[in-house]
C-alpha cells in the first residue's frame, strides 16, 4: 500500500517540476489585427497560426483579432 502511494507522489512531483521548467523564461507576445468587418474566429485563428504559430481569438462583436504567441529570443 505504501509503495504505490510513494510512487504516485514521486510522479506528481516529477511532472510538476518538468512543467515548471518548460514554462520558466517563456514570454508571451501579442499582436492585434483590425479586420475589415466583424472578426471571424476561424480566419483570426488561421491568420495567427500562419504568421506566428500562435493562437488567435476575436474580441466579441468587434473587428479586432488578438494573437498570442511565444516571443522569439
């Protein structure tokens, strides 16, 4: 009973440590595009993926597409 518990705790600590190391030092950058009409979510996401390999989201009911991506170092 103790071995599986200790193993589970060890695995959780290992995974959390790995995730922390991966995200440290990574800064996120943002760029905004003004669309000609109301922002289309698919077009916004595709544009951000093509340009920055990031993700894009429309601001509801506006012409603005916001891209979030990892900054180049």
